[in-house]
C-alpha cells in the first residue's frame, strides 16, 4: 500500500513536470512587458516633444556654450573651448541624438497616430512642431537625414537630404499643417504646453514660423523666399505679444534650463559686444540682460574668443547674465518665437519691397514689442524709458542695418535664432577673438562621430557635396551666402 | 535565501527517480541619504531608496539508471525535465529636497517624490537526457542532449536543441605505461553546442515616461528598436586536451586547446540616431574565440622533516575574431564613452577600440613622410600634434595572455602561500588620465614646464612638414599646456598598454594543535594573516590600476575615476567542530 502511494506520487510529479515542459503554449505570454503601455494618446506625447526640443535648444549646453556665444551675446569665462572654436565631439553626439531620438521621434509618432486615427489637429500641430525642430537641427548641421529619417523600423541608414530640400519640406509641412487645424475637432487635453488647445494661435504660430524660414532663404533663393513670405504674411502671423510662443516653466522638476545651470555653475557671462552695443545706444535693456560686475558695480562684458581674462581683471569684474534668466529664472519662459521677431521679419520684407508696409514703422513697433514682452514678469524697461529710447537718434531708422542690429539685440536668450541671424545677415559685424583657432567664427556644427561610425556612406556623401569634403565648423550652410 | 523540497524514489535496484522543487531568492534594500548643504545642486538634501527582489524557482524531475553491461562496460543514463522561472522586481523612490533637515522620509519631501518601478519574468522549460558509457574505468564516452523552450523568444524560434559528446581516455592505464618518471596520462576531447535565449521583453517595446509636467503626463517613444524575429544564440565549441603526471605525480600538466564560435549573438546594436532610435536588438554577429590553457602543478621540494614546497602555474591565451556581422555591417558599437567606441568590428578581435588619434606616418601611401618614419607623429610646422580626421582602431582590450604563479611552503603547523598574477598586453582608455592631462593636474603634465610654465616647452617627437625629425634634426617646442589641452579630440593618445603584475595574496597560516582544540570539543582550527592586493606593477600606465574595468558587462577597457582594487590585510580564525 505504502509502496503504491509512492509510485503514484512520483508518477504524478513526472506527469506534472512533463506536462509543464512539453506544452509550451502560453509561454510567450509571459514576455508581455508589464512596465509600460504599448499605446498612448497623442496628448501625452506632444508635451514630451515640445519640452524635449525646447529643453535641448534652450539648455545651457546648446545655448550658452554654442549658439549664444558665436553671435556674441554671451561668453564663456571658464573652459573657453567652444569660444575658441574647439567643439567636443561627444557633445555633438548628444545634440544630434537628443533631437532625433527625442523630440523628433516623439513628434513623428504624434503625426503618425494623427494620420491613423484621423486626429487632424495631431497631424497639423505635429507637422508644424516637426518643422520647428528640424529647422533648428538643419541650421546647426546643414544637410541632415530628413525624408528617410525617423523610420528605424524600415531603414537604419537614412540618406542625408540637401538643406534646400529640407527647407522645401518644412515650408510645405507648415503650409499643410496650418491648413488642417480645426478649432472644433479633438485637441490635446492638458498636453498642449504652448497654446492650451487654441488652434487659432497654432495657426498664427505656423504662419510666423513660415515667415522666419522663408526669410532664411533671402540670400540664396530670393524668389522662393518672397513667395513663401508673402503667402505666410497674408495668411496671418502674430499680431501682439499675447500670441508669443512661450514655454512657461512650472518650476520644480521642469524649470527654465539656464536657471538649473545657474544653481551649479558660473561658467558664463555677458559678451562685451552686447554690453558695449547696448551702452553705446543707452539701451535700457542693458539692466535686464546684464548684472553689474560684483567688484565695482560697472556693466562690463568680456571679449569672445579668448583663452583668458585681460591682465589685471578678475572674474568679479565681468557682468553676468541677467537674473531674470539666472538667479530668478526658475519659471522664466523660453521664447520659442515672438511677436517682436515677426515684426522685424515684416520690416525686412517691407524694406525688400515684398509687402506694402512702412519698414520704419514696423521697425519701431518691433523694438517696442520686444521691450514690452517682459511686462508680465515685472522686469524690463518702463514705458518712459521705451519712449525715450525710440525717440533717440541712435535708434532712428536708417535702412536694413537698423533692422538687423535691433533684431540681433532682441534675440538675446533665443540662441539658435540669434546664431542663424548673424550667419545670414552679418549684422552687427563681429570681431574674431584673438585665440580663435579657426579661420572664422563657427558657422556650423560638425557632424557627430556616431554618424561616422554608423552611417558613414551617407554622411560622407553629404560632407562631400557641401564643399571641401571636410567635416568642419567653417564651411557655410547652403542658405548662408556669406 | 535558499529553500527546497526533494523526493527520492528507488524504483528498483538500478533505477532512481528524483523530484525537487526549490526557490532561491533575495531581497536587497538600499537607502542613500544626502544631508542639507551637501554637494548637490541646491544644498536642499534628499534621499534615494531602492528595493530589489529577485527569485529563481526550479522544478526538476530526473530518472537515472546505472547498469553493468557485459563485464567491462558500465552505462549510466539520466533523463529529466526542468522548469525554471526567474522573477525580478525593483522599486525606487527619489526625493531631491528635504523640508526639515535630517528627516529622510517621503512625508518630509520638499518637492514631489519621483518613484519608478520595474519587474521582469522569464521562464525556461527543458527536457534533457544523457548517457555515459565507461569501459574498464579508463575509457569514457558521454553523450547529452537538451531542448529548451524559452518565454523570451518569439513563438516558432523559442524551442532549441543542443547536444554534446565528450570522451576521455586514460592511456597510461590502458597500455599499462605507468612508471615513476611517467606516472599518468589522459587525453580528452569534447564537442558541445549550447543555446541561449534573450533577456525578457526584447521583442516589443512599451512607451517610457518621465515626470509629469504639472498634472500633464509625459510619455516618450523608447530608444531601442525591438525585434520580433529574434533567434536563440548558439555557441559551438570543441576542446582537446591532455592531463599528464610525472615523477609519481610531483609534476603535472593540464593542457587544453579550445575553439568556440558563438553565432546569432543577441546584442543591442547601435544605429544611426537619425533613424529615431539609438539601438536595435539583433542576432548580430558571429564571434570566434580560440586559445590555449596551461596548468602546471609541481612539488619541487619535499623533505623528510615535513617541509613542502608546492607550486601552481596557470597561463592562458585567448584569441578572438569577429567573423561575421549582421547584413552589411562593418562594425557594432558595443559602448561609446567620450567618443571612444568599444566595437565588434569585422575581422578584428572583439573589443576593438575605435577613436580619433593624432596623425601618424602610415602606409600604404606614406603621405607627408617616408616609409622608414612609419608610426611617427606627423606634426604641423609649429610642432603640434595634428588630429587624424579618420577614426581608426587605436587598441583592443583583450590581453595577449594572462597568468599566475602560486607558491606554497608548509612546515609543521605553518604554511605560507604567495600568489602573483597579471596580464600581458591589452589596452585601456583611461579617462582619468585623459582629463587629468587636459586639466594639467597630473605629474606627467610637468613635462615641458620643468623650469617655468613656458620653459623649456614640450617637444613632440615626430616628422615636421619640411621632413626634419623633431627631437633629432629640429627642436620645435610648444607650450606644455597646449600639448596636454590638445589631447581633447584625440582619445588615442591616452589609450595605454594595460600590462600589469600584482602581488595578489600572501597568506601566513598556523594550524592550531589538535590536542589543544580537542579540549574545547573542536576537531581542527587555524589562524592566518592574509594580505590582498599588496603590490601593483604596471610599467606602461600611470595613476590608475589597469585592472579596474569600467563595466563588468562586455564593455571593458575603459576606466574613469574608479577606485583601485582595495588592499586588505586581515586576520582569520577558523575552527572545525
């Protein structure tokens, strides 16, 4: 009896193990990942795409170490490497992958879901934001993967598109994107960090961005530039500072990136080019942009492209960047695109005769709009200061160079656009620093090493056709006619 | 913690069944507190708390039989099944601000706590069998076979069979060759194939998330492209060897020659970021490893008074080659650190280092130099090193060989053992040295500023554009500071030879007298003084311990600010009840 039960018990065990083993049904169900969703609504992806791109472009790395120092708004006072034209290859890897695997992949997914689910506003806003991110990227690097990009499921060796074709694509996407926005269709819940589901505002943003991109082509393809600009202008861009595209940081986890940098670092200060320009015109924005020097209370910048401080000067003798962006900057917004810039673009278009308006009036309105855009934060020039400034002879309208100079000032803390502005217009004239190790101030970023390792055939073709066949910092972009 | 239940059942006098269910699990809890005004960004304090639970459950059933066949053969047969389930769960919470100092609780968080969690499960079911045939004790043939079904591979690819055959022949017994001089001899050979599955959740991806923006949830597309078509990895190996004993076993050698090829290796292969992804899971490559292992054991001295000197020497040399890669890929980037890649590059050993170096005189064109200047730096007219714009293989982390010698002397109750080991060759990219030189804080950067910061200047040896050799026909110097700051874009300059030798362990032991121990009811015991990592000799690299690798995974050869292996000196006391 006892023996029988032992036989029965072992037979049962044998049966159990073999049954479990031999039947592999359901085994793969165990491999369904419980750690995240396989599908999410666009309203949770759009904010990541917006925050990601702005966080990158306004981050201290890209702005304070690259795009704000090369147009000589600010200067590196510690580790002046980029200042002297020495770019860290690993940094380029970070910028490149930050956009492509971050905000661009996320916004492309918003577009794809929009198309799939007939969510017109997802597709429309998606196309507009994708163009915003891509214009930053191509203005950094020139030719980049565009039509083949963001499609790793099908292609992990994307071809580089010529910058001319990328601009065509972006302008087309902006036109189409604006066209499909529908105020009465489904929007993004709490996920529209820029305009809180106001599709009319997105339409103005799309048209304003299209004006910016159109004007970029002024030197290289004036006919397209004019046609695109006037179309966007007629469709209607920003009409007041209320329309500004601002990313308002809530503080805490998401705080203005330069504030986060300020908490741990003191590597950056005001460029003497900016400080001296503002001083020479008695511009009241000096007191907003810059802090007085710690040692003597003077407003004093430091020259760009220098290895060290002038003899006898210490770090305390140099004006730091204004507290609005630094010490008091936790909730300071990033200025994605402003009414002031749109007015400057229109003033330039008027000066070129593309639109019928008075360039001088638009120019004055633009300066005024810029000075007023800080009102909601209780900083910036007073109305009296603004009136006095606009009336001063130094500011009087004297043609295109006036527009360019004032626009350069107004793009302070809008790094990528400030760098593009100086490359396209060359105004104001910037002196090369004595320790700059290049033949000129950088006009592009070099391609990252990861592309050389992982996509070399396509990269090499792109480098070869952009002149010189050398992956450097001094070969102008396609739209940069010198 | 380990627990198991087992049942044995003797079915008859030559068949036994064995069933066993067991679980091995561990829970690990860590908490790291940061006080106010510590070196974090705002001095607000905070803490991180981390709990890890892992378990492995195994259910086995085996039936084994042993039978004498004819008179000279013994046959052992084992058949069975196994079910293995692994479970892993981790929960983390981070708090980056404390409202009241010194209280490390979530209730005291000054900003919202950021929690994360992760869990994974995997199950492998197996059936296996083995047969072992022995002839007269000196000839053995073993055959095994096993089939696994894994949860981590896609249906259709998740069942894989792997066999092995091995044999050993004690020829000294078979042919009765034993003598004092040649005391034993055995030859062995084996062929095996082993299958391996993927990690969990590599077939499909899920959205990742980041901290909410106010009350808005933030999701993102993950950076790895999953692969629904993964296949199991497969390693095929053969091995032959011999075990020889001489002088009545006072000298013995174990020699092994092996050759192992792993194909369909599952790796997260880096892809162009412009694809929208950083990596792609692939059955990516085929890697061959082959080499020699030698073990020598000797007792050079054995005296009648009980003094013994025993010596053990081991030495091994492994070669590797990436023989095939997925599709047209030339290389797989395994890891990238400060722009130096560790790669599996076709035709190169696994673990090639790929980076920018200074421009060197190089064939086949010898542009800007002559053939006999091969390997020298090509300088510019001011005597600076120039960055080679073409990235190249600048090293490989695999050593030429590794080896060790242990000597043990015993006399009466005392014994002393000394272990020395090390490696010859292999490269290491020391980021510590790279940054340290860039920042000018290392002793090596005194070169060229022995007299003053700009005096006498640093001389780069190499070929000047006019053909003169700097340091021989010319003396063009640059600022020491420029030389070392200039290594920024040239990681190859700080890839150094990791050859080292270590006095790994010295142990002096004393066996306690048995009679004395017996009084306390113990059977045996000893005390020993042990020192580990006592000396390091690394002739070609400064400042760091070349043995401290960056990462225990397949990425080696990178060092950055690691603590060197700790030296320890201690006393141990052991008793055997």
